[in-house]
C-alpha cells in the first residue's frame, strides 16, 4: 500500500509557488501604495507656457543629458513626460 506522503521535490515546488505568489502580492500592494502617493503629489503648474520649438529643444537637451549618463531612466522618463505634456496641439 502506498503512503500519502509527498516527495521532497513536490514540497519544494509548492513552497516555491507560495513564495512567488507572496512576492507578487507584495509587489501589487506596493504598486497600489505608490500610485496613491503619486496622486497626492500632483502639482498643477500654471506658469509661462513654452512654444513647441522651445519644448522640443528642451527634449533634445534632455536626451543628450541621458545619453551622457547624467540622469537615470526614471528621471528621464518623468521629465520627458512633463515636457511632452506642455506641447500644444492646434
């Protein structure tokens, strides 16, 4: 008669699945918390508007600084999004 015990490998797989699910759950909770914090930090800038040419010059400068290694990808993406949001569509 066979025993009802699971093999060592099966237990390892089950433990790995649980650990992966737990890590995924934590990442999701952290992401939700970060989105809530970002919503609280929204600042509306009603300062002077730049022309599309000025914005594109700033974007080109931003690309140069990123290519030279003066900023990381997250900062680059954030600043680029801010500049692209200033482009007026006629």
